[in-house]
């Protein structure tokens, strides 16, 4: 008798996890991993931020229970992240903000997709191309249909607003659109202020619902600047969603710490939305994990820890920009005819190098430099010891 599980077919392995496995098995001593999106310091480690480490020691000494959290999560975490994202607007929109703690930004995106699907079954979400690889599965897994538009010019390596604006103007009222708030993954190319302004103008005029992905707050132009257009949406729009990840900004990758905020059109609607969010969460992960959220709460509510954390985050952002500048300089010395201004214009951890799969394979096989197949580089994987080597490997391949 054939049992149900016998009908399942083996799926191809995830591309990034396969590369991670290949990297671990590579015996070459100077191999370099520029694939997965984690911050690394000069030594190649993904450090525990000192503010987080201090908060963790205090938490371990003070905690007296491992009981479940409430489904909504740690209240101080929810309020702290809401304040961090919305700044001076936080108090005014708090009565309209339905909040729930999630296991990482991934779960925030998935729950956000499902709440949009519950609100309007069969609805779609507009999605830029290229985008972060997991956006597709998380949003479609929540029941949304994905409608795409190109948003990147590979020749100039810039964000191009035209196709997005055309898609927005054609969209029916109530359609959602995913917007990365800053440090666009995978391109590093963000809309400029004029483009952001026009995007929000069309969203407002057409009655659309933006869904902001805030994964890198503080790693681009600063804690406030990186969410400036989320705040502008809060000033202008009746409804929108925000998924927040604490993985990069607090270095809490393995703690899976995130938040979903759904801003309703009125305070009266907030309770209904919160009940729906908690119902979805109960059917997925039941109760959220506590540790990361309690750490963030301590960091954000202790003035000394918060100041230390902000300084550490600013130093990480500055280091990323410095690495961009140094890499551009090293390549320019080898290929002076190339315009490498795009490397320093872009922000955050990622850039698309504009090289093909064969080039990526050559880098891996000949130089033991690991990139994902679309040529995305994790700038944070570079350091002062390997920059020259990487530049020499990349220079002949860039166009």
C-alpha cells in the first residue's frame, strides 16, 4: 500500500544554503563567503553587539520564568520598535497601529500577506523585480497573487521609477505594493527623494496599500533617514503595513525577532485587525519567542545601552560605505575605464555586480570567492585583508 508521504518528490536544494554547504566543504584556506546576508566585522565574524551582550547578561540574571508570552508579544518591544520606526509620529498614529511580535521579519511578511488575503481574498501585491529571493514565497504563501514590474536598470545600476509608477497607475484601489524602505536587497539601489515622492503621490491618489519591508534601519543613511518615507506614508495615507526585522540592526539573526504593524484607517478598526493578526499567529507559531524581543526592549529603554547601540550601528553603516569606496578604488586602479560610481551611490549590504552565472562559477572555482547566482555581493563580507584579492578577481569580469 502506498502511503501519502511516498508521493512526495525531492525538491532541489535552496540555492543559498547549497552555496553555504559548498563553502563549508571547500578546503581552500583563503576562501571567501559573500553570499548570505549577515554583517561581518574585520575578522570575518558576525559579532554580538556590545549593547546586546550587556542586555543579555542583565536579562539572564533577572529572568525568573520561561513561561509563554502573550500572543501579541513583549509590550515594551512592540512600543520600542513602533517608536523607532515612526519617531515623532509614533504617538499620533499609535491608536491606529495594530502590532504583533513575529519570529523574524520573514514571519512578519508572511502574516502581513495573510491579513491582506483575509481582507480581500484573491488580491494581488505589486512586487519589484529583482527583489529579495524569499519575498516570493512568503507573500505567495500568505495567499497573495504576485504582479511584477522591473525596477532596476542594469546598465546604470540605478533604481528606475517609470515601470513602478505605470504599474501603480494601472492598479485597482486597495491593491498592495511591497516597498523596501532602504538598502534595497539585492541591488543596493534605492528610489531618490523625487521618486519616493511621486510613488507616494500615486499610491495616495489611487487608494493603494503600501507594505513596507524595514530590514536594514540604520545601516544606510541613518536610523531616521532609512525610514523617512515610511513616516511620510504615516502622514499621508489611511492604511499601510510595516514588517520589521531586528536581524541586521541589532545583530539578532538567530533569535528571530521581528514585528508587524498594520496601520488602520481609524482607531476603531485597530481591535479587529489585532484580533485577526493574533488568530493568524496562533495558527502558525502559537506564541512568539521571547529572548530577542526582551533584549531589544532593554536596549531601547536603557539610555546608556541605547546610546551604545546607536554608536555601534552607525559604525557598521560607516564601515559598509567605506568598504564600497575601497572596493571601487581597487577595481578602478585595475580598470580605469570603468565608471564605478554606482558602488558608492548604493547603500546597505548588497549590490548586483552585473556578472552572469558563468562568471560566478569562475569566481568560485578559480578564486574560491562565493557569490549567489545573480551576481549579488554581500559587501559586509569584505575586509581590509581580502579587498585587493576580490578586486583582482572581479576586475576582468565587470562591464
